[in-house]
């Protein structure tokens, strides 16, 4: 089975990252979402190809010294919880 996830726009309040950190942040979101889908599956609605116009993911907070990869992984986990399994 193949899964393709397209996120057109991701709105994050309160995160300011430079270009280099932004790339690490995005890469962490992508890899963590892939890991979560492989290990935990996806909801039957999403598996059938339904498009969601928006989701409300649970709020995520970070430690003041969190690295972009840690922040990206936390955001991915929140997104995964937001779409429901």
C-alpha cells in the first residue's frame, strides 16, 4: 500500500527559524510523519483517499532550547493526532 500526504499549508504561531533551521524542521516533520504512518497506520477515511480541508491539531509546546529536529518531530506527532487514526 502506498500513502501520499500533501500538506498545502501549515500555520505555526510563535516559531521563528532561519533558512537552515527551517530545512531541518521541515525534514523532521516529513520523516516523523512517515514513521508514524508506517508504525501506527492511518484512519480508514484517509486511506480511502478523502481530502481534509483543514485539521485542528493539538497544541504543541517546546523547551526553550529545543532544536529544529525536535520541534519538527513534535509538530508531526501533533499533526498525526489531529487527523486521527
